[in-house]
C-alpha cells in the first residue's frame, strides 16, 4: 500500500541526547514536511523540502535538523538544543504540482524526554 | 502571532443535529483553506477544502463556507454522527507557497452524542 511510514511510534529520550525520527514515503511525492503538535495546539511546521538535497526552515526550526538525500526519505533530528522536545511529530508529503488538498500525513511519532 | 484561530476548544452536539465549527484568519495572503479531522495519536485526514475564489463547497455531509470580507470560514456537518467525534483543524495556505506549507488553527474537539 502507498503511504507514509514514520518510526518509531513512541520514543523516550534523556535530556542532552539527540534523536532521529524516520519518515519514508512511497507515494513518489516531491515535497515532504515535518510538523509538531503540542497538547491543545495546532500543528506547527518545523522544516520542509520540495526537492532532494534542498530544504527550508518552517516556523519553529530551532533545535531541529533534517536531511533529504533521497526522494522517499526525510529524517528529522531533534537535537539537545531543542528546549521543549516532548511532542507529537507528524511527517507529511505532497506532490509539487497538483490540486491543493493532496497533502498526506503519516501516523505520527510520540517523543518524550525523561 | 496566531494567524489561524479556532476560538472554540470544544463542541458537543446531539446525533442527527448540525455541527458548526468556526475558524478565523488574519493573513490576507491566504487563498486556500482546508479542514482536517484527527483522532488521538493518528495523523490528520483531509476532509474538505475551499479556494478563496469560492464562498461555498460541499462534499456529502460536509459543507465549508468562506466569508473573505470577515476572514472567517466555517465547517457544517449535517447530520452529525457519533463517528464524527474527533478533533477538527482548520488550515490555511498562502498563494505561491508549497502545497504542504500550511498554517493550522488550534483545533476544536467535536463530540457527537448518540
């Protein structure tokens, strides 16, 4: 089945550690995105990439890093510089030339700092 | 600076009645609006969208209304069903930006009672 796979679903991190969240899509989409959701809040854009080897900061990029070495993969690293990393992280993808509603989300990854 | 606002954190309706979810925005550059439905610990799923050139769009039980002068949109669900119980997010996109570069509201928790 085509879709977006995020892993792990649940992740615990000790303070001061970097962690990487995986996102893979087999939809042949050009663009990929990372969003963060905090309780009682909407989704906020962290980073996005419209083509391989290129990415842009979103609204809350501080403390995060990404790479886009392959079209189907867009991993997100939560660094120790991120002050409040505990959140629900959502990866998404979309084609670059299409109607406006074609953005697809993965199932999300829960990150908890302990 | 909350550019997309959903001022009602929750809404409770009886099965069979109408559910009306509201959303306000401030950015005049937004020209495309979407509604997503989300269950806990899952990714959002697309419901319905509307372009700024329209003032209404229908899809089955779901209708979205856009009032550009008031910078307000609403989602109507008729008739409401218990399976509609979820968090509903309003999202907006500015013209000329990547399809997935969305600004989300805080969400409204809809509960439909049998």
